[in-house]
């Protein structure tokens, strides 16, 4: 499935209206992270890989995204205060991928699990699923 920025934005604002700032914040770090998110979500191959990891191995999309763009996110992280992603950036990142999976791809359920992203200050993230009896 090919996604576009307008579709993702619409679902984001519908599902996570309290995180609107992530979409329109002009802070350089937020803008760079958001740009990477769109790059991943709107690229069929990258999104397919993220979706495969979610579906087959219950790897949260945030984890797959961070692995895919580790160097770029590491640069953003180093520009942040204390060299950690701020809480608002981490929550915005989670909301972004939640809107992609829940809103755009139609996954109705999610579950939190620990993720090994200590460098970025992320300790848990959600993976998404359809079947309630999984």
C-alpha cells in the first residue's frame, strides 16, 4: 500500500489530535525526525519491511524505523538537550507510527512491549495486530 503525506496527516490528526504539535513544530530536530517518518511511511519498500517486522516478529514499528534510520536519528539525538530525544519527540514518534498502522493500514489493536533503544531514550513501543485471537 502506497501512503502519502496528506493521508498520514489526516489520520494522525484524527487519532492523535493532542499530538498536533509534532506535525507543525518548526524546531529543527522535530522537523528532521518528522521528515524521516514521512520518508519511511511513504516509501512502499521501507513501509513493507516495517510492516513485515511488525506482523511476523511483533517488532514495534518505532523499533524498525529507528533501526532503519539509526545514523540520522543519532544525529538528531546528539542535537537534543542532554543528547536524548525529548519526551515530546518520543511521544510524537509513537503517535506517528500509531496513526500509520491504526489509521492508514487498519490495524485495530496494539500492545506495548519493551524495545532495546536505550541510546534514544525509548524503552517501550507498540506493535499492532488485527486478529484478537493471535
